[in-house]
């Protein structure tokens, strides 16, 4: 019996898909990367399915690619030849939601925004909100340590992860962490698994922290600038003034034009950048006015402040449209550098200069309050790989970010796409230790091989 037939017989009927067309759709993420030809896809509905799959993988030495919704932007869920894709998307139960403990226990396939909505019914919120929160899963968010719009105030996914249930490469089940707000017994294995991109184990449940949802609607502003650098300087001024925004997003003109062409937002010819900010503090309206003033001091041509939830949602919706608007322009290489917040204006200037020097189209959006920039390189839809000038420009941007004390990836992960630059950021000792950790959890190298480290 072939290895894949053995898997089909060891799992309940219907769990394994071997139709090549269906497999192909599960082998891709949102990058341009072309996947290989996996042997099959497991549609797990329980931890037992995952345990059975990993035991089978160990016995037959078959690599496994865990997968949530496939919205990743680094190739982490891109599956290679001879692998099996292990989809957690059907494990969607919110097993517990405790207002008294301000926690939830969830399965990995829960859609991020669904957990937030469930928490809101109890006056709570699940804070991490990647722009993809209506389509990404909690398991994928944990595996990539996803950021989001609110993380400028509430932190990234790791800051909300208390404990995990993980199936290891050999099928053993590891429970990490706890359901308490504090706890320091032993090494922090929860922190280690968060952001490990499916290379150390398969997350089958998570205990996550919920927070009190703000009682009042947030005060939101949108500021228009005649220069991108001025907008970045306003961000630095807002952070330095201690305004503690709950959201601070920056869009450059190229991004705004792409959105305007698609959704007609009435973009002014002179607008080179838009800054969207929010305060959900009790005195949010006052804080928003201070942020408005700081924008004007730094060259804003126009600032609109709103406290109406509907108007605020419209402004945020403009930001959430950015990625889809760019996809309409061509194929996209989405980058994710992060720099110390004070370096934001210099990094923006460096990106603009790089685009001109290499003659490439770059549209930039930024989780500006975190110093996290997404320069998106647009290239011809028909091209399989980005052309050489795109890679050269990306290389230059990575080196700039690192020279400013930044990092290659703020939130998307290394996946396959950033491996070739890893050595620039991680020295030999870091690399050796990381491979040592991988060998402890996955000595046969079966979990998402070739990714992350
Ligand atoms: C429009 C758009 C906007 C985005 N905005 C943001 C943003 O603001 N912030 C941000 O951080 N990201 C953003 N992303 C990227 C992406 O949505 C995140 O990386 C997200 O966390 C991936 O979740 P997923 O369920 O799609 O995971 P997948 O893409 O399926 O997988 C991502 C990685 O996690 C691993 N994995 C998935 N599930 C598990 C599991 N249960 N156990 C172990 N490993 C697992 C996979 O092997 C892979 O390495 C955006 C993407 C899009 C398309």
C-alpha cells in the first residue's frame, strides 16, 4: 500500500483529499510562489486527526505543511513536492469564552474577526486584528505572530497568547502555558511556538487573552499631507508626545491612487500621503484633537476628525482595501520591514529613493505607529517570478532597514520569501541555536521544512 493510501485508511472517511485540482488550491498562499505537487490534503476536524497524521508522517517520513486560511504573504504555507498539506481550517470551535477570567479557548481554524465578535458580546475584545482578520485564522495568526492595526496599543498576537495545545512531529501532544494572567514555570514554550511558522508543531488549540472593549466609540482622524516624509514626521511627533493612539496607519500616494481608481474616494491631486489615526481612550476626542494639531504642525494640508462610528469605519475601510487595490495593478511582492519608530521618516525616504533608482513601482502602506512598513512591489501579472530589478530594490530596502536597527519582517514571517536575507539579520550563533531548537522538536525535519529559519 502506498504511503498516501495508508493515510487515507487511517483517518475517517473524507478527511484526505487527493484530487490534484483541489490539492493545488490548498498548496498556495497569497504570494506569487508556485507550489510543488503535494501527495494530498488532510482536512482535520479534531486533534485526533492531527495526531494520526503526524504519527503517519513520522512512520513514512513524509513532510507536512500546516495551513490555516492560506492568507500568508511569505510563502509559509506554500507546499512542496511529496508533502502533505494539513489544513486546520475546519477546526472552528470557540470552546470556552470566560468573561470572569477574560480568556477564550479556541480551535485554530476560528476566523480572527469571529473571535473578536464573540468577545464583543460580553463587552470584551480580541485585540490582534491583522488587516486580513475577516479571512485569516487564529492558528495562522499564532504561527506567524501576526500584527495588525490595533497592535500599536494592544500588542501583537504573542501578547494575547497564554497557552497552546500543540501536536509535535511524532504525534505527542504538548500543552504549553496556562490560563492565568501570570505564570513563569519553566521556559516560555508558548512564546517559542508563536511565530514558529509551523516548523515546530501543529497548534490544535489556544488559550488567548481577551481585553475589555472600550466603552466609547473611538475618535478617528484622517490627515492629508503634501509629502510622505511630513506624514512620517507627524507619526514620530504623535508617538513622542505620548498620545498612545490605538491605531496609526499611513498610506502613500501610489496606494491611494490604486484605491481611488477602484473605489473613488475623491483623492486630491496634491495629496501625497494619508495618515489615519484613532484613540479609544476615555478622553479620545481630546487626544484626537492633539493628534490633529501635531499633524498640522508637521505640514498636513487637511485633517478631518470624527467620533461617529460609521464615519470612522469608512476611514478604516479605506486602509483595509489597500492590499486588494494593489492586487488590481499587477502581481505583488509584499515586503514587511520594521524600523525603530523614530527612523520612520528616513526609511520612507529610502524607499522612495530606491523606487526611483531601480525604476520599479512601489506602493507603501505602514502600520506607522509600530514603524512597520509594507512596501509592495508591483510587477507584470504574467511573470512567474519578480524581475531582477524588483529583487534588487527589495535587497536595498532590507539593507536600509537593518542599517537603521530594523528587521526584515515585522509581522508576516520569513516563510520561503525572506530566507535568502536571513543571514544579514541573524548571526551564526542565532542561526545555530535556532537549528538546535528545531532539532529538539522535529529531529526528522518533517514539519514545514525549508521555512522560517
Ligand atoms: C489582505 C491581507 C492583509 C493582511 N494584513 C496583515 C496584517 O495586517 N498583519 C499581519 O500580521 N499579517 C497580515 N496578512 C498576512 C496573513 O493574513 C497573516 O500572516 C495571517 O496570520 C495568516 O493566517 P492564515 O490562517 O491565513 O495562515 P496561513 O497563511 O495558512 O499560514 C501561515 C503560516 O502559519 C502556519 N500555520 C497555519 N496554521 C497553523 C497551525 N494551526 N499550527 C501551526 N502552524 C500553522 C503555516 O504553516 C504558515 O507557515 C495579510 C494578508 C492579506 C491577504
